[in-house]
């Protein structure tokens, strides 16, 4: 499938997106993802609420693109639904259907038929991972969920976070599910601490923790994923950023950070992104110039402009820390890694 995607993407981008929908649902079926997770995937891919109804026993669920349960009655639109074997799925789109709506519905219907054909109509066992990764759940309940997922106490694990459309070079074995986040549904998978990072492109790998603290690993994995910038960096390990990534994971989404706001003007220049990246990584103006591939006098001119806009010198004491944190938060706020359609990625571990 991935080889076919690579060949088709250059010839027909729309067909490439359609195949990515198929690949996405293939992965979800292999991962035995639950009903809500499948609906979350469909809603995220379509950009509108997805619904499901079964006849026996009577049940209906509607899920928004952010993975949240939608309130209200389940009324399948006749022109945007599929019914088969007592199951009905639909998309609640305002306006004309999009190009891939039909294929999303077809793959969702097939995935749900497989899911409900295994005799697990009454119990959705896969909800355990959602409990384990939720820090608001009492720790004893999280330990119980970990035991049901066959995760051992005292052993350290990492959470891998990936978009629903990620390309998997290999699919590790482990507890996995689609988990709702403020950024939409995320494919989460638990792997041992010493397992080689990677597997999905793009992806973020969280810090290593015991089962009681896997919610921390998940939150840092989501931050790491949002710091991906394919194709240059398609897999980010939380460890690269040390304790800073935990601060970023706990920062309020609506925090008022003037240093971050000032970077908007700087990033508007063609030289802005590469220059800021070089300044954050370098220990001197000359080293930053080498990293940015420009003469040191050119870099100094850019540094003067940045200092004027930001209101502090990035090489003066605490200014280095201020610039580094502001730069990372700016990248998070402007991350496009979870957007569709998915570009063609190439693997990389350069941070």
C-alpha cells in the first residue's frame, strides 16, 4: 500500500488521499480499535460529525471531528449513509459531499462490520487505554486498566502518538487505541522503553514512565508529534527536549505569552524560520551563521532585527531561554502536522 501511495501521489494527489483513507482504516482494524475510535477516525478524516446505529441491541453513537460524543438524536442523512447487516453509518456534512466522503463511509462500514462480527457487542474492552492515559482518572483505576492491558507494574513504557493518516513502516505490537485530545483524535500505542523509536511517520514518542504515569508520556508524545516538521523531521523523541517538553505539555492552550506573539513578525520574513532555528541551536553568532548557511555579518544584521522586535537580546543571559521557549511554543501553535491531506513523508530522525 505504501509503495502504491508513493507512485500515485505524483500522478493524482486526490487518488493518493483516497488510498490514505483506506490505509488509515486498515491500521485501525488491525489495531482492533473500538467503535468510538473508528467513528473518531471517520469524523476527523471527513471534517464533520460521523454517526453509527445498530438494530440489535439498539444503540447509536455520534462523534465529532475532535473525538467527542455529540449530543442529540441520531438521524442518518439518506444521501450520506450506508446500511448493511443491521448497521448504519453516516456523515453529517453541511453542504455538498466532499470527494472522499463515500470512501470514508465505505471503509467505516466495513471496519464496524468486522468489529461487531467478533461477538463483542456488549463490552468495548479497548476503553482501558483511554482510562490509562487520562490523568483525571484515580491512580488505582489506572493500575487496573494497565493490568487488563497486560502492562506490568514497575516496567517503564513510552507512548507513541501518531495522526490517523500516519504511514507505518512497521506496526509495533502493544496496547493501542484512538484517544480524544484537544487537537482531535490521536492514534496512541504503548511500547517498551527500550524499543527503537519510530514506526509511524509522522509520530511523537513520549518520555519513559511506569504505568501510573503513562498519561505524562502521552501528553509529551502529543507535544513531540506537534513539533514534527515533515519531511525534515518526521519522528520526534520527547527526550530531545528534556524537561522543557513537560513544561510545554502542561502549559494552558490559551496562555498569554508576549514573547511568542513577537515571533509572528519575525517568522513573516523569508529568513525568519531558519535564522531562529539556528539561533536556538547555536552558542555564538558565528556558529548560528554556519548553521543558517549565511555570512556572520548577515546573521548579525538579522539578530539585530530580531532583538528590536522581540525586545531582548537572544544571546544575553536569560534571553537565550526566552527565545528557545518562545520558538518552541510558536512551532506548537503553528504546527500543521495533523492537517489533511497528508503530504508524502520521508523518514528522518534529525531533530
